[in-house]
């Protein structure tokens, strides 16, 4: 356990002074975790998130003097959820991640796996495999991403606890003030989707209304799950999760890694733990 961390309901919680410190610490941890995974297995995998803290963390990775301790050509990149809007739209998590970090890295394009956009189209990114990067239908896009994960699980090693899903080294997540994480909202069809997989999400209570998301069960395939959050608006949901709320009511309560669950918070977000 890290210095300054404490255990709250089985989760390792590290509290920082502000959002910038959360992002900087998360970036340093991510670089170290990916380098360690490569040393152990020859490759590394990460599931990215969007949101203010998540993207700030990627910017901090880009600025870090230790960035190149990771062999980025051997990093597999996935997303936990995506806004189902046109390709390249500034609202898309993958567009924000590329601008913040990915475009500056020597990534292997065949190892970068965006979720479908609402722009129809396909791109052959891996020999013998066709990766869907666009679809007129979010269900089709979700199904295509499930196939991508199945193929990646066979190539990288699947989770023993969650068959058919890669054992991601690190899954990054954020949360909303009502407790949503990924694009899984309280008492929504997605939170009731108990099988590991990928789902289309419609009628989200925050825009854009249509998305694609890993289910909570799929997220739990990751060796380490890190939740990064800042601000007093997140405090109630985090407090409820820490005090036993169900994932149906507070979806972030359902986040858990097979080896580690880490919350990186600022003081305001941690106020009700």
C-alpha cells in the first residue's frame, strides 16, 4: 500500500490537496504500472476514461520526464466507454485522449482500440481482423467492441475471474455526482446488465444521450481499477459507495480490480468517506 493511503471498505484511498495533484500522482502511478506490467509480461494494457480528471491525468503523462520508461509500442489501449457521436467529435473520449497524450506517443495503431462512432465505416487495423470504427447503430458498435475484447483476451490473456475479457493491467474510471461510472447510470438497463460485455446505452440523463460502455462485470476483469475524482460534487456518491450502497443505486460501488481497487481523490471528493 502506498504511503499516505488508507483502506476504506476494501479500497485503497489516496487523498490529495487538489485535482492537479490527483492527476499528477495518477500519471506517475500509471507510468510505473505499465512499465511493471511490461517487465512482467512483455506487454501492458490500459483502459482509458474521459472526464476532467481522466484527461488531466493523460496530459500529466505526456508532460512527465518518466514517460519514456514505458515502451509505448507494446501498450494495448482500450476505452471503458464512449459517446456515440461522429468520429473526431471533440466530445468523444478517444478524440480527447489523442489530443492530450496518444498523438504524442509511438503507439502501434493495431494496439489502439477505439469504440465505434456514429459515423459508418470500417478500418482494417490488424492483420486478418476488421475493427469497427463506425456504425449507424450503437448496438452494432457494442457488439463489435465485444468481439474486439474477445480477440484481445485470446491474444493478451483473459481474466480468470471474467472469461472472454482481457485481464487489463489498469482500468481508469471517473464518476458523476449521481454515482455513475463508465456510462453506467443508477438503476439503468446498463447497471442491470450483469454479464461481462459491452452495451449500448440510450437515454443517458446527461448529454450526449447515446453511448457505448463496458458493463461493470467487464470492468472487473482488470487487475487494477483506479477511480480518479475531484470536487465536492462527487463526495456524496463516493461516501455512499464507501458505506455499502449497491451498484444499482451507485454504480461506482461496483468498481473493483482483481488485485487492487484504488481511489485517487482530492480532499473535497473524499469529505464523506
